[in-house]
């Protein structure tokens, strides 16, 4: 397991911002409010992560190169400087049952500034409605982030919408690809799923105590043999790396989290108006003939609107029906 702490991340940001120039130990000590010995220890921590940092006698430190490993946690943290997650603890694991469960466990241990958990693989990855999310090693970007939104419990669906938009915007910015966004937060490429999102919250009657959002992005087809049920799921999947080329997973994760932070900040200030406006513009479900599946059965209709709490409004034979949680199948691809 690799872990980045806020002080190490801040040192990384300073050295990156210097763009190859030497930064003196005295300046670093002053900015970070650390002794020079502590600065040196943090430099050593970055070197252990794979950063190439030279110590210039009597002058200071200079960053020569970034880690080869694309999930180096301090690099991811350094890219989050403009987000509300800029001081979150970042943990990177080789394998986990679920990033979602680990992020909730760590986050509820009293970390007020949030926790981000990434893993090379999940052996019991979670999807919506208690489904399994196939997460074999070498196939994707799997991460969860724990935070405390200022939101009423009835509006939790908006977090899912915000996360879906964040992934869509991040992929467009980094790779110039326009993914289809199916309600509430599935990202599709040519009608195949490329990303899934799950948000889970702990709530009281009048407030949300905390929330954990997990995101899984398919990057490459798994190299190892999969179980039969996993092969069925993967046959319906698209892989970002096969469409866009080389993917730096850390940069993609950071871009998604930054976009999510921007959307959530706007939502908390305007009550969700900007989010709903952007989501309606981006959602490929609206205007389509769809089949909606719930525990009570299936209904066919036309997706007509998104409600103020993120619910899908469908025109059925019985009139308008709102769905807060359901599976949706488009009658036509897209």
C-alpha cells in the first residue's frame, strides 16, 4: 500500500510548480512550516514513490522527473490543488475487496478533509443495486472518495448525476471523446458501458453525515482468464484505452475528482440549478423510448425530464411517472 499525506503532497506541488528550477530548503521549510529535517524526510518519501529529485548542496531541491507508476499517490494529490479534495489522504492498494468499503472505513475514522482510495484490482467490486463490478488487475481505474456533502437526504441522487457529468467532462477534456451519459450515471461508448458509478451515503432525518462515491472506468481488456459470468459482463463493455490510446490513470482520476468538486461546489451554492441544467443537456436518455425496470416490474415510456432531486420523469400509458432508482434500457442505442 502507498499513501500520500497532505504535507508530502504540498511539497510535490511546490516542486512541480517550480518547473525544473531549484527550490531552497529554507523556502520549503517556511512554506510548509516544517524543519529542514522534516522537509528532507518528505523528499525521501517522494523519491520512494518514484519521483526523481536531486538535492543540490547549499542550494536546495529540484524535481527532475515524475514517477513511472501512473497511480503514484502524491502526484495524484498534487493535481488536486484547485479542488475541495486538495488535502485529502490518498491511499493506493495493490488489491482490495472493494475501494468503496475501504474508503468508508478510513473516512469514518475522523479524517475531516476526506479520503481517496485507489486499487489495482477489486475482488468484490460493487455496482448499483448490489451488482458485482468486474475489476480484474490491469483492466481499469478503480477508486472511491469519501466526503461530507452539504446536502439534504432527499437530494442524494444529485451526487450520482454530478459524478456522471464529472467523468464525461474529464474524458472530453483529456481525450476529446464524447461519451453518452445514460441516466443516472452510466457512461457509454457505442452503446457499451465504459464507466460505472456508485454513491452510498449515511444520513439522518435532516442531513447527510457522509458520502462515498466509487468510480470504475474500463481501460483495457483483462489479460487473464475471467469467470463465465465476468466474461458476459465484459462482452457488454467498452475500454477507454482501446479508443483513446495511452491512459494515465492518475491524471484521469484527478481530473474526474476536480470536475466533481467544481460541480458540487456550484450545486451547494445554487441549490442544484446549474447541475440539473448541465445534466439535462448532456443526458442521452432524455427524449428516448425506454424500458424502466424496478423491483415492482417493467414499464415502457418516453423519458421526458429530470426532476429537481435527480429523478427520471417518464411519460407512460398511465401518465407521468417519476423514478428515483431503476434500471433503464434505451429502445435505440445512444
